[in-house]
C-alpha cells in the first residue's frame, strides 16, 4: 500500500469513526451527535456479528490470547449460552441463517439446502437464485439474488409491520447466501457483499445512485481493496505460541506468508484471497462502520438492524480442525476489528442503546487436508458415487434410465415421472432404494422421507430429520451417516457430518443485558423470539422457538 493510498484509506476510516474532525464537519454536517447516558426503552440498534465456521472449541482455545475490548468484552459483559445449537443436517450455512432469523426449522422455512428438486414442477431450484438452472445444470451468473424461496417471515418483516420504512436494516458481508435471510421476504431489505471479482461492495435491493446512498459509490471509487493486494498475510504473533505448535509437534505450525495478490495457476477471482484473510474482515469492519455513521443508524427509538458476516475460513489454504495456525491468526485479528467496531458504536450510538448478538453461521470443517489421526474421519461416503451405484442397481431391476434425478448431502431425489411412465410402483421404488443405501458402508440410516412423520420413534436423529424435512423440497430418501463419518463433496471436500446437533457460540451483549452464563440447552430457533421480545415486535409467523429470559 503506497503512502497516498494509505493516507486516503486511513482518513476515510477515521471519518467513519468520527475521529477526523475536518471530514466530519465538511462532509457529514450534523450527523455526528453526542450519545447520552440514558438507556433507551428498547434497543435502538440490533447488531448481529455472525462468524462463518466458528466453533466453541476454537473460541475457547484462543480466548486467553484475545484483547479485552473485542470478543472477550462481549463474553465478559454479556449473557453467554453454554449449549446453543442448530439442528444438524446438511452443510449449507443458509439453512442455519434462515433458522436464525425466522425462529423456524427447515421443515417450516423451506431452505432445506443449497439446491433441491421441486416435487411439483420437477425443476432444480437454487436457494438464492430460484428456478435459474439452464439445460446444462449451470446457474445464470447475471441473475439477482433474492430470498423469495423462504416460506415464512423474518425478524425484518416483523419490524417493518410496525415501523415501515422508518426502520433501517442492512446485511453486509462476503456471501449473499449467508446474508439474505436476515432481510424481509415481501419487501427485501438491502444486502451488501464484497464482490471478489470486481473488488467492490455490491448491493442488492437499494439504489446507490440516490442521494441518501451515494456514499457507497464514493466508497467503492476509493478502490481500497486494490491497496490490500500489495499486502502479505503473515503471523501476527510468534508462530511458536500458536496452538498447533504447542500441542501437535508432529504438525508444528510453520511461519506462513501469503501474498494477497492472485498467484499464477490459482482459480480464485482477482480479489478472492482477501475474503478469507484478516484484510477482508478489516474491510467489512470499515464498510460497516461507515454505514452505521452515514445511514444514521441507531439514532432514534425506532429499532434498526445490521447483520455483519465475518470469515474464519482461510482462502489461501484448507481450513483444518480443530485449530490451524491460519484460522487462529484470523480469529485473533478479527478480534481487533470487532474491538474497533464496538468503539465506534460506543461513540456514535452507545452500547447501552445497542443489542449485540454474537454467533456463528456454522461450525463444520473440511477434513481433506487434516493429517492427524485424532480427528480424521472414520470413513468417507461420496453421495455422487453411492447414488451412481444405486442407479445401476435400479437399472438392473427396472430398465435403462436415470432413476436418480439428483442428490444432495443427506438426500436422494428419484424420478417419479419416470417411475410413472414405466409403470413402476413409486412406493416400491422408494423402499428398494432406501434398503440398498442402507447397505452402503458408513450409512447409519436410509429412510423413505414421506414415512418420516409416521415413524413411532423418539430417537434424537429421527427428531432432527423431521425438523429438516419439507415435503415439497426435501429428497425422497433421507440418508444419515454413522458418527465420525464424513460426506465427500463433489469438489473433494470432506465434511464430517454433525450428529443431531451442531453447537455454535451464542452471546447477547449490550443494552440491558446482564453478565451471565446459561447452562441449559437452547436451539438457535430461540434467538429470533428472544430478539423480537426485546425490541417489542411480534414473532415471525413460522417461529416455533421460545424466547430466552435474559433480563431476569
């Protein structure tokens, strides 16, 4: 980063933080106001800090090394849930995010995975692009993202019912599939994410050429990501103090040096290395800080909402479990970004007016490059290979055809139109397929999906499958692996399937929230009704979670 670019970048961010008096006076006018000490009747701002691929064990490992003003401030000052979890099932973070903001399971909100087969149209549907696959099975990259595949309302919808457009709601991060679900389903709220191809913040559902949002175009025109491309990501502390070096001497961490500029032969977009690096999280922090100030968020008694997605998945190397040096460094540097964001809120809104929700999108990992026998999977099941063999089996019984229409993690879609045309009993085809899949090594359960509600069982795994099953979208055969086994994705990743529960960190902080530790189990469905109770609006219409009593 050259001196001129560095100075421009620093001045802009100081302006956003309200620490550069000249810019504040000339460009922001009276936007920077004094924050009073009186706690608002309800939170003026709900700030969601969502970290992708953050687990409780990672957080505990790094906690002693964090400063006092970031994540540790949130944990030490807020109410922490010791056992908060998403219902396991699949590895699509969008499903979890839909649950987080609707208070409903996939069986209600309908986001059963990244893609599915619609049982009525027989079309392949994408969670954020809809019916947008061409004959070759590819998505039209020019399409706009939207969350109209969501069946029930969100927290954003409930706020809009009371406060209409007076409430401000934004979602900012790297991946629209993690951000869309915080917005309303009928009148979608603004979603802003980093475009790793163009190196700028891309917007959806907002007019950046309007006077009120023109600052976003100005922000993009500064080309701050270009300055980051000249940087190199190296350990921020002595590599010998990192977890791998201390506890796994055979896999001792070595100093790493990753140029942010795209390397020859790398398939990532031009700015792709920034996304999973400390510089990417810093950039999201800087944009979010500017947004808070420029959009006057949290300045009145109407509740505003800002969702921020940060990355804990290194873009420069595979993420390893439980704590590789790159992920540990990402988390330590993210802590510094969160600390400065909280400081900006202290100055311009006041933490006593702000409700912070700190959590994770998911806690799954790619185990492909993990060498240690201590946490490598017992075995790997490839749904692509397993369903190919299933199709051969069905062809031998019923004739040459593509009986398996599609597959996804934990789900197999059979072609019911084909069965009808060949006069093959649909129920018999389902039973045959489930019985065959149960013979595959590593598979614990293979269940005919439509029989799930009829099963007389209180087994936790059956309950979990019910929570994730939607009759219009889920697969015809539901497959679950034995504990310790991993799904092999088409891209080669090995994802160890969570067994019934997917634990994640969950902390509420700010406003009137006391310092406390709640040991009881809470599903992440409980977060939405907790937030709606605190801001004084009704629950989303599909919500089945129960509000957590934080103010007792």
